[in-house]
């Protein structure tokens, strides 16, 4: 709230539209009081906000925003940059399969043993429903 | 001899590479992992094991969605995240309440916005706050932490704002006599 008011005042003051002194005069306040209001965050009363903005020829617009309607962030936590994710798991699983190619021989769903299926499930549900041949195709 | 200082962030990256820790990435389109939710093997296995029981599968889906609330950076509420007694153990629980059965995911904070989910339990199996079962799951959480990060301690604080960004004001722990 304070930031919005202070920024608006700074913009208006830069344009030469208003000064702290004129605000003080319009509100019948001591200029030092206006300086204090605009210097640091404090517990503004709604009346004070209204008066301040009125003196600057503006008013506060209130809007309630649902958390779900806030735009989604477009950044990722730095610790997760480059961390393995599910796709990597699928690829490493496929590489694992490739290295055991001699055991499996035929890369068809029918040729898979129960343990292969268990490994798939352990790694990722997607892998459990993807055939070995498909996984191998994804290996670079 | 040259000594290299390793931060807990380095250890986390190492554990992720070793696959002893797993990063939870939100699945919903347009979301990203704004906070870091790391899963130890127990929790990871629970989320990634296919169960024949369809109800259980759905329940685990809801659990994953609840954990993604943290990862997505959504506002955090004391009904969602709570510091367990004793405070100095620094074990927190994430409450996945609906649909029944209620599930508790225990974990500790490695850093601000970095939660390591160590283990989980069904609430109905835990009993009262002084029960042996509660002590066991809390001890297990500490043990998993030690196995992953020893000698690094978890972050200890009763001020949720030091641990999570975007926490709604509220009571995140209860003083016990």
C-alpha cells in the first residue's frame, strides 16, 4: 500500500504536478507530517490514504484477487535447475534396458519378465505403461 | 591438501543426482516449482508405485496434489503446514486431509522454501500427540534427514516466515508444557 502511494507521489512530483508542501496546504497539515507519511511505511488509516490521494487528484482502487486467479510464476527454484526429473528417469531406465539387451533379446512387451515390469513401476508410472521399444527410441 | 566447503545445497544436488532425493515438479500446465519440495525414497515410492486398488490410487493422486501446493508456491496455511512438538526437532508435517484417510507427510526444512519430505503416516494410525506412534514417525523423519544430510542440521525456527515465503499469518505450532 505504502509503495503504491509513494510511487504515485514520486511520479506526480517528477511531472511537477504536486509537492509535499501543496499536499500539506490542501490537507491543512504540517508539511513535516506529509514528509513522514511518504518517507517510510506506517499504519495508514483508510481516511489518511483517501486524503493523501485526494490531494494528488487520485483515489485508491480496491480489487480482491483469488489466489487461484493470480498468474502462475514463470520461474523455477534455483536448486531444481538441472536436477533430474521424470524424463531423465525414463531415459536412464531405457539405457539400463539397453545395457541388459543381451538378457532381454527381444524388446517386445511379451518378452518382458515380471521383474522388468516391477522395475518400470518403481521408476515411474509412465514407464510402467510404455513399452521397452518405445523407451529405447527415446534414448539419444 | 585443499579443503572444499560444501553447502547443504551442494549436498542436495548430489543427492538428487544419486537419486536418493527426488524433486517434486508440479504437473499442472503453466505451473513451475517455485518452492523446492524434495522427496525421500519412502514418499517418492508411495507417489510412484502403481496400486491395483483404484481408491488408493486416487487418494495418492490427491496427496501429490497437496504436496504440489507447496512446490507451486501457493499460500501456506497452518491447516496445511504445522511444526511438530518438540520445536527443536524441527520436524514439520504437511496435512493431506481429504479424501479420507488423512495422511501426514513429515519433513524438515533444509533452507527457506526447501522442504525435504522424509516419510509419511496415516493420521488414524498415529493416535494422540504423545503416542508412541507419533514418536516413531518423528524419529524416523530425523533418521532419514541424518542419513541424507549428516552433519548438516535442518533449519530450526518457530517463525514460519523464516522457512516459507508466502505463508499466511497464523499459529503454526503449539506450545506444550
